[in-house]
């Protein structure tokens, strides 16, 4: 079982408390009021239960994740101290849940760009692959270039287009936009635009920046430490990574998709809703059963409707009396 709230739980809690404070006269009337509020709260939680026979929806869509796995994605400035890379992983999982039935592929880039997963409809394998991303280590990391993933990304999208030009191709480019290579300049992504049907460039990090906890090398089981650099006074201090939205906006413009600054875990909802609305023509429903999560809202909606109808009749009669 899992939940996927429509409104943030804290906001719905405040609304429900407000509704309960407007107490009705009469014990039975107030009991109905409490039941209605509890049912609304439960519906907002969107409780999903695991099932073996969930109707399967096939999406004629290929979704490509292009994920920045450089050291700077370990900065601790996402939504009050979280790692940028952890936020990326959570957003990828949400996207795959909301675009179930599509095929997914993953490209990561650090010192080099590599395709970690070809297009597959097995979201669990894709998520397992994404979970292995841990950011670069101190002695392996080189300077960062945002140009690295372009060729692999373009070739992957072009291959998908050649296989079936009637499939939609969706790109999620996920990065902090930082370029640290000496004299590094962002190249053009325009050549890949013709293969992109929809998507988003998602920016992680803040203008204030965050410290980065890193490891010395792969396999290092020791404690992580904060990356250090020499300040203007010559003393060592914690290195700070900051988002570069100019670069991210440039990539979005080249691909003709929208840039979003991801400041918390609610941003991705609007992103996916907008993209899914654009992809309605690419869905094909199949009623064959498969493993997945099924909705339970109707268990709460039925008694809620009964109570609301009862209320309507009750107060109509009172007005006539």
C-alpha cells in the first residue's frame, strides 16, 4: 500500500480542522459532519493498494531520463537540506508511476555520458538502475561539462524515431546546470529537437548553493566528508555548488520544452500533469491484468455521496418547515 496525496497532507489537515471548527448544532448533525470530513481526508490521501490484476494502459511513448550524476548533485540544498540527487530519484519514480505503460531509458553523465538502460517497459528495473547513481567520488571526478550527454541523447532519440516515428518521445533532462570545466561553454542541443515530442528540463539546487558530501573513491566504506576548496584568504573551506538556470533554460529552449526549477516535491506533479495532457492521443488501453497499484477512492466516495445526499434532503426539509 502507498499514498499519493492530491493536496499536501499538511494543507488538507488545516482545511479539515477548519471544517470541524464550524460545528453544527445537534449531535447527529455533528457526527455526520465529522464523517464527511474524515472521508474527504481519506480520499485526498489517494490510498493505492497492490493488486495482481490491474487494468494495463499501454502508452505509445518513449521516456528518456538524462540525469546529471556529477559531484555537485550531492549538494544539500533541496527543500531544506535534502540531496539534489535524492530528489531526482524520487521524481523519476513519480514520473514512472504517472506514466505507467510507457517505455523508459536512462542516460547518466559525469566524466562521461553513458546509456545505462535501453528503452523498456519494466519500470522496476529502470528504477533499480537509477537508484545505483551516487554522484562522483573525489578522486574520480573531473570538471563538469553539460555537453557530454548530447550525442548519446540525440542518438537514442533518433533510434527510437527510426523504429517508430509515430511514438511520442519525452525527455526529462535533470541537472543543476553547473559547468566547472575551464573555459567551458554550453553547446547547442538544437539538433535533437526534431526527435522530441514533449518533456521538461528540471533544475535542482538553489542560488545560495549547498555543501557536497562526497567519498574518496568507489568502494570507499568510510564516512563521507564535505568537499573542500581554498578560499580567497588561502584557507580551506567547504565548497559550495550553485544552480545555473541560464544553462538549463538554454537547453530547454533548444529542445523546445519547458524549464522548471524544482524547489520541492510538489513541482513534478504539475510537470507530469501538463505532459500527460499533451500525450492523450498516444494512449491505448488494454484490459489484460498485470501487477500494479489500484485506486481505492471509490470506497470512500460512495458513503460520502450518501451522506451529502442525506444532508441535502435534511436541510431542504428544515428550510420548508
